[in-house]
C-alpha cells in the first residue's frame, strides 16, 4: 500500500489530525509506526466506543500500524469509576477486550496492555514526575475535563492531578508515534506535544474522532462546561453515555432493544446537523458498510441506495426521506454490524453477567 492510500485510510472519518503533514511524513519514513487508544474501564460498551473507535483502530491496523489497545485501569481507579474498586475495573477491562475482539480487533491484530503493567515500573513514575515538573498547576487544572469532569468542578480528589501527567507519560513510555482518542481528549494530547518538545523527547501526532451524540439529541443532554470552545463543549456534553441507558446503543443489545431505542431517538425532519440518527449514519453505518439501502414500500417512493453519506443527507434535508425510514435503516444496519458481539456473549456470557451486576455511574 502506498503512502497516499495509507494516509487516506488513517484520515477517513477522523475529526482532526495534528498534524496531517506529520502523519504523512511518519507513513513515508516508518514501516511499522506505533499508535494507541486508551480506554477507561467504566461500564458497558456503547457504539460510540465500539464502532467509532473500533473502526478507526481497524483502519490504522490495515494501514500498517502496530496498535495498542490500552486498558486504563489505574486511570479509571483515580477517576472513581465503578465505585473505585480495582476488581470491578479490571473485570470491565476484560469485558472491553472481549467486545473489541468480537468486533475484529483480536489479540492477534492488536496488543492489549494494562496501565498497571506500566505503573509497576519505577521508571514510569519517574517519567510522570518529569511531566509534572515541566508544566504549571494551572495547565494541569485546565486539562482535568479529560476525566469527564466539568471545568468548574470543586470536589476533585488530589489524585486527579496525577491523571493528565500519567496520560502524557503513557504516550512516551509506550514510545508511541500517534495517540488516538475522541475530541474530548485533545487537551491531553496538546499537553503531550508540548511536554515532548520541552523535554527533548518527541512530538507525538494526535488523531481525534467525533463524539457520537446520545439518542436524546444535543439540546436534551446536560449543560456542564467542559471546554472553552462552544462547539466542542456542545459535542462533549451531548456525547453518548454508558451511564444513561436510554442515551445509546450498547454493542450487545438485542435486535428488539436496538429497534426500540431508535424508534424513540430524537430525529428532527430535514435536520442533518442536530440529529443523532443522522450522525450514526455518518460516523458508523457508512464507515462499516460503505453503502446504505433504505428499503421502503413503493407507495412511499420505493427503495433508495446511497454510496456516501453526503448524498443521503442531502435527500433527508430536502424532506425526501422520512425520519421513520432513516430510523429503521439505522436499526437494521446496527443489528447486522453488531451480530458478532451478540454471538460472542451468547457463547461466553460470564463477563457480561458480572458487568450486569455492577452499578454504572457517570
């Protein structure tokens, strides 16, 4: 595969790459560049994590990256996920691994690494301290929203200040060329780029994907302030949440549950900008399937076929596609894409049963 083809594969469906020129240079000069995506173990996997992140990981593996799926158990513990109990957090990490494996990211394709494997080393903590000594307390405080906490939070534990330093140290400890995450993590990656340059390490490239909104729609979610940029803040506050069951589709939801959730989803007629169902079409269905068929009766106009999201969205904007038709199409698409995950947990349900007994918060 030539460089341009690799770059197109890496960049497709990404919200931003910092920077694209650096990514191109990396692909030209390194045969097996290293990348990662870090995941807190904090609850059930929804399609924002499984299908948006999962698709991008598969793209980068196909483009020749050595990829690390980082199970951030220590970070989850600091962030008091799953009651702050490490036993729960590590069970959840194994569950996430099972989900991703069912979606095609098997241990034969990617390396699954626990944060606790890094924290067991003295050299890692030396790196964390070096990061902390290179930046101001104010800079660390501004990065704390990466933990899913508002900018004005006043109830944070002192350990929270370790979190951004650890996230930056992770990148350098694993010798990563590229750090991947949703748009809500861009402050941590900007910090890593600054620290790397200041300490004479290296300047990691960052790649960020869109945050899939909850099914209730942007205007119906919480209004906490996470970022100074109003558009990005709206994306963060409205993102799909594992702690709000009705806000998203879980990767092992049964077909009838998926259809019920989509029927209830906010899907304003002719609106393609503030429409969570259209966002699933744009960021999930097309990236996974490459095309969309809207199968409707002839009395309502007959079937429609689309090779790209832009064409479908234009027809929807003009009112030529009814919201119910797009809801049914998305439900059918998700049911098909997620079939391997449902099959996996029917065959091996033990971790899912343990997860169902946990209380999921935030």
